[in-house]
C-alpha cells in the first residue's frame, strides 16, 4: 500500500515514527513543506493554495491513503481535503478526541499553533464526544519556528524555554489532567516538557498526549479494512521543498532501526 503523509516541515516525522511499526511493509511518501514552514501564522487563503499543491502532488503519485500530519491544515481544511482527495483521509484531531472521552479526563489543555487554537478544532471535537470535559487552549506560535530552525539547541534557547515554562505552568496551575500536543512538531520537545512537568499543582500526574500515537492505534485497528490488495515494496520517499539539515538528520534518526529503503528529494 502506498501511504501519503504531509506536514509543514519536520513535524510530521513524529507521526511517521509512530506509523512505521503499524505499516512495516508498505510504501510511504512523506512531503515536508520546509519552504513554507511554519503554516500557523499564514493566511487561510495562502494555506489553502499550499495544500492544493500538495494534494495534487499526491494525486499524481497515486497513493492509497492520505495522512494529514499537519494540525493547522486539518483544523482549517479537513472537509475540503476530503472532498479534494479521492482516497481515504486520516488526521490527528478526531482520534485524540476519542481518547479523551475513553480516558474520561475532566480538564484538558491543548497547545497548538495560532491557527489551530483559533479554530477551536480540538475543543469542539472533544466536547462533542465528552461535553463535561473542560478544554483550555493555548497558542504557542514561537515553538514551530524554533524547532524548524534551531536544531533544537540555539542561542534562542533561554527565551523559548521561558515561553514554554510560562505556558506549561499556566496549564499545570489550572490543574489540567492531560496536555495535548496540538501540533506534530511539539513532541520533539517532549524530553524537556514531560521530564520537567509530570504533575499538576495538586501533585496529580499529568498525561502528555501525542496525537500521532492515537492515530497509530486507530490505523492498527483499521489496517485490514484500508489496506490495498496491491503488493508494495517497503520504502520511504522523503520529499522536501527546501534543503534542511535538520530534516535530513531527524529523518535518518527515525528510520535508523528500520530495514525499509529510503531516499530524499528536494523539489
């Protein structure tokens, strides 16, 4: 089966990492739009134009399913993406809302880009399934540019961690029970975030939720239904729109234990 997956840059690699064990013998095409990252601060019109370019790319490559690894694109255009595509489309928001319902969290915080937070996509999806769950939404517009440009260690480290600390402490003091990575880039900060903030102000454990893991769990259950009968060779094609040393480094780290062949192209 040929699986298309896209994001504004490196963020979707955190999604690919979770999907590889579910589809170890399939063919992935990963489109990282490194030229246009970050998406979260762009106009809706500009973002839809960018998305159509990507969707046309996948159509020409005859994929079997599409994974929208970008929360901003899902938040703004999920219905349009489904209409535009002629294959099943999966994203990160709805599976995460279903997890919140199953786990019966009463206070949940969502970190995301400005566009994702302004759309209230997570809050709406969660409260449709779990109306008694309180959802706090916090925009973190500095995080994606930092992750995309800093190699995770940079002269801006102090200021970005100060911003992270302020926002996470706000959630912790609100006595949140769970914090959702509402952007696929954010799990790359998980070692700092989850190690530093494991409990809320009442000293209750805080669950950090990676939507990529909830999606992987869903697709594992759906695999037999969605799998294409056409045989495929285990392979990963990385397509990026601008040269990125960080992307190259992280993509190699993610597939280091995989026997899947891979190549990287810049378009």
